[in-house]
C-alpha cells in the first residue's frame, strides 16, 4: 500500500536532513540529484524544513554561471544542544555539542574513592551544568551517559552492580532532576565504545565484530549484522566473569575475581609488567597499565623485533638479545627500580607475548561462540598495545581456533566511550527533531 502524503513528506524530510548531516550544506539542485526527488518536491521540503527552523541558508554555491548563485542550505546547528558523559569509577568527563556534532565545550573532573555518594553526584552534575554554560547552551535537549555495569534493556536504567560506586546509579536520576527538559539515556560504556569504533574508528568496514575492552576492567561489546546486541538482561559481553585457566580460582555472581578480569584487568596487567621488569610513571593522565603497555610496544617497535613463537609460561622468557637488556631505575628510561634490587632486566617482547596469551584466552571464547571475524582491542590498554599486541593476539587465535579472525587495535581507545555517548545522543535528538510530526 502506498504511503500517505504526510508519511511520504516525513520520509523525504528525513532523507534530506540526513544528507545535509552527512555531506554538509547543499543546494536545492544537489538535494534533487542525491534524493532523486522532483524539483517541486524538493522546493516544498526546503520550505517546510526552513519554516520548522531545522535548516537555513548558510551561503551560496561558488558556481560560475549566469544569474544569481544557488543558495546553500545547512542544518541549524544550534537548534538543539547535546551533552555526553563518560562516567568512570575515578571521575567524569563531559562534552557538549550542537546538533551537527561540533564540540562546543568539554571538561573532566576526578572523583576520589573516598568521596561520598552525595558529594560525588553533586560534583558530577555541577560539571555538566558548567560545561553547558560554557558552550552557551541555555537548555540541553539530550544527554547520553556511558557507565560501567549493566543497563536494564526494559527500563533503560543502570542496574545495581557489586563493586561499582553507588553514585553511578544516583547520577542518572540527579541529571534528569536538574535538567528536567533533557532526554537522558544511559548505556554500558563498552557498548558505546563499539558504536564509536563502528562509526568513526577501526570497524567502519565491519557490520559484525566484537570489541574487547581492556582498561581498568574488562568487557566486550557484540555487534552482529550492524546491530549492537545487549542480551536478555543487558549483560552481553560481561567477559570479566568468564572462567579461564591460570587464575587459580573461579568467579562468583558478585565477584569477577578469578575470571578473565583477573588476567587482563589493569592491576593484572601492571603486575605482569613488573614480572618482566617494566616500570613506568603515569604520564598525561593515561592509566598506569596503558602506560606500561605503550612503553613495551614502543620498545619492541624501536628494536624491530619480529613476532616470536608464543611462550607457554606466565613468567619472563628468554626473548631476544634486543629485547632483554638491563634498565637502571630512574627517569632516564622511565623506570622505577625497586629498592635494594639493582638493575632489572626489561623484556618488552616477553611481556607483550604473555599479555597476548592472556587476552587470546578471552578472545578465543568469544570467537568460538560468535564467529565475528574481527576482534577490536579497545580501551586504553588495547589502544596502547597497538599493532604489536594485536598481531600477537591474532597469531594466538590462529592456533586456538579454526575460525579466521582479524584482530585490530582500537583507533579511539578510552575516548571511544565519550564519542559513542555523543553519537548516541545526537542520533536520538535528530530522530526526534527530524521527524516532522514530533517537532
């Protein structure tokens, strides 16, 4: 049955707005060419969208022709302001942008573990209000929040998760209370990172892939046939609880200790690095585990080391002459020599080999069940490892699984959560504003 005139107009409007969003300002002629619509239909939709305050004339086409130049139409960027939050156990980052996604203001604030629930919530909401003011936003249309933990697929609320600060759950309600006009949405941080990698990162050419989050904690996000999969309870990808060999114990329903988290979480990575003689002071706000992995990857790249045959033990292996060297403590090499132990032997390649052994255990389990064809090593640690770590993990997956799987390092790292939250907020706002009947 053919669409009604009002439905057809709504479809045409949305198509034109998506083109303007994707390609920037366009003339009516360019809209006609790209949409395939007739000239009168394009003229009607341009007038309709202009009257609705969604598009406006932003300039003229630079064509050399007789008569006046064609008008260029663009989306009214300040039609709505959006905010995105990346909520971590140690702090909050906030960014505010306009309707086309241009960042107008951003800031972050640490929140110490000793901070009470009330003060932590107030500090976070105040940060959102301050950044919005700096961006010149009198009102926020949509707020996207990325947080660790489970998001209930039915209610859309962040569920109570053992080990996470109470202020995380309170924050969502507090933002909605202080910003009553805003549409507030919360999503698991790893899911948002996957969406960002799919739109702007290393998975742009993939409609099926898994993002393995390696940061303070561990997690996974699953994208199948272009769609993010959350599971019946919102827990798809809680890989930190995955039982794996080498931990000496098993995880429980309330504690991921003994699971994959115990092998690949930030503290486990730092402990493993120390066993191979790697020590580094955190720099530029980068998590300590990521700094260690980045140093190892840089050292291997400088040495020109080829991928060795994977080792079998968790401790320091023989490596190569280029990989094993004595590194005195102190800032000269970024090391911190333990008191009373003299020079340490730094085995960067051996550390990356051992870390890849661990990461591959979790990745192989996901690959065996989902056959995604591609695994992205996300989070700060995944990005810091770069191709040196990704290639090692891929090599091990070839030995562990008959399913061909490409492993790619994240292009966005820890910034992917904030980027994903911003993309989600923008999509939701545009879905509402770009629908004629809901303006």
